[in-house]
C-alpha cells in the first residue's frame, strides 16, 4: 500500500491522524495483473458532513520512488474527522474480468 499504514494489535492496517488532517489515503491494486474497473468506499461510522471523494489514477504515479501504472491506485480524500473517533474504511473493488474483493484499514483520529 502506498499510504503509510502500520499494523494494529489485530494485524489490521491502521493510520493515526490529527483531527485537522486533510490528506488522501491510497491503496494499490492487490490483485496482480488486474486493474480497477469500479470502486466503492465505505466509512464507518459515516463522516458528516460528507466531505470526501475518491478516484482511480488515470496516469502513472510515482510514490516513494515506486511507479504505479494507470488504474493501479485507488485514493480517498477524507476531511472532517472527529477527535477521539476510530473509523473503518473499506474499499470494495471490481477488477478486470469482473473479479471482486475488498480491503479495509482503520483511521484513529487524535491529536498527536
């Protein structure tokens, strides 16, 4: 995954952010040789007011010296996270050949 996730005590991908964070979270395509054709992000609990959007990279992108082909990264921009709240973010993805899978990560929002 391109974003800087760590593992929590349950082995889940997690990131700790400040309530004032205004950043993108990016997941790389985890199905070798396949490309995203559709994505659906779910955030629980929901973020309100809803100020987030998502995209699939339309052109090659280089992150930390690694170049990812178009269609290989899914990004989500989230704002207005509440201090002290933990969020589960799930990406439900459809890939070429109508293959489907999902991946989740946790956001812990607190002042650092």
